[in-house]
């Protein structure tokens, strides 16, 4: 079974080798990680790495305009080795005192993604109304990563043509509720992610493959099709995400 990890952080801990995982989208969180990824397109021989660059809402500095200018330059200079923008977004749970800055920074990055025809990987916590308000004005392609069990929010974002990223954490929710949530959409809406290494616990390195396989099994059960069919669809959806408009 071939897996495509749609969201992982590869800058600090080595991503475990796996025969199943052939492709991974490597997101950045600030200028430093963006610089790192823009200079290395392959971290290992068996893994195709697709670097995304961007400023995560947790790491927006006062002078973020300067970082945005540098990011823009980085995209121009790196030619085709940058595949998207992320992880970008809004997080009012983590910090509700800089909403205006978060919105301005997100809006600017969405505009940049549109300008360069790059897909986006979006982080959103407790900010779905403002997120939708910004995204609906753009035709940008992308995925909302680690999507929670929120039906109305999901419907609105899917109506914009965006994909929803499933994080293994969702499997701890109520199964009946979760499967009903999946079933309101076609399978082509979903991608899966490991969010490596954020699910590591107590210094134990978790295997990104296990979480994604669990998600694929869960989707197969909900849609009444085979694991293999789900895996193929998810792989294709993730690949399409990376195509330049
Ligand atoms: Zn992340």
C-alpha cells in the first residue's frame, strides 16, 4: 500500500524510514524552516519530499512584513523546488491577542500562494469564521490540515474546493459520529497526515505509517470499500493537490 503523508514537520527529528510511505509534504513554520526546506528537495533516497514554505500563526513576529518579503524572495529564487505554502493559518486558541496580525499575515500568504499558483496547507483552531471569510475571496487550492469533527465548517470549506486533512487523533472520537461526518462527502475530499513528530509521546518516536494506516482503515469501513481503494484515492487526491494551476 502506497501512502502519501500530506503534512509532516521534517526539520527537527528524522522521519522514520518506511516501505509504505513514498511521498511527504514537508511544511515549514517560520522563515528559518522555510529557508531550510527550500534548499533540500530530497532528505532521503526513498522519500519524495515536497517542501512548503510559510509562517505559522504561532510564530508571527511583530515585524512579520519583513518575513513575508523574504518568503516571497525565497519562492522566486527557488524556482520549482517549492511546492506550496504552509503551514499558514489562524489560531485564536493559542493566541487571541494578535488576531489582526494573524489575519493580515494569513491574507498576505494566501495572496502570495495565488500569485505563484501554489497550494496551501492551512492550520485553523477556533477561527473558522474568519478563515472562511479570507479563503472565500481566493480561488487558492489546498488542504485544511488536522480537520476537527465540525460539519458546518467542513461543508463551507469543501464548497470552496478545499481538501480536508485527517490526523490520526480524530480516531479517538465517537465512531458513529465520525463515520457520519466522513459520509457527508465523497472520498475525494480527504487526505491523511501523520503531523510527524507532533504525535510523539514521552520521547517515543511514533511511526507515521501506523496513524495513516489506521485512518485508511477507518475510511474504508465508513465508505464500505477496501483499504486498497481508499489508499489509492487518497494518494491521487494528495498528488492532485500539488499540481500547479
Ligand atoms: Zn503541523
